[in-house]
């Protein structure tokens, strides 16, 4: 067996393993349509009156307000980072 035959045999083996493992792209379909779920989730999010803000965001806002009251010269730096 020469080098080329061995290479072809290895390539055929690799091709067979890939075909057994990875399904063809054309057959990859979802079991159900996901678009209605996306629309429902968007509608539920838009029905909320006020968005929920995590406590950490309120803490950051309070710290920024306190820093501005104590050090008004920080205003340009704060505005730069917004």
C-alpha cells in the first residue's frame, strides 16, 4: 500500500465519520415555529408599565449624585463617561 492509497483511505474514513455524526443541513428544521413565541414575549415586555431597574443601578445613580454634590468639578468627567 502506497502513501496515496493510505491517504485516500483515511479521507474516506473521515468522510464516513462526519456523515454519520453531522446531519445534512437541509434536514435541520425546528420541531415547531419559534416566531409566535418571540412575538408573545415582545408583547409581554411592552405591556409592562414601568421597566424594572435592578438595585445596583439605583446604587450607582446614588453614588454618582453624592459624588456630584461633594465634588462638583467631577461633572465633566461624569458626562464624558455617559
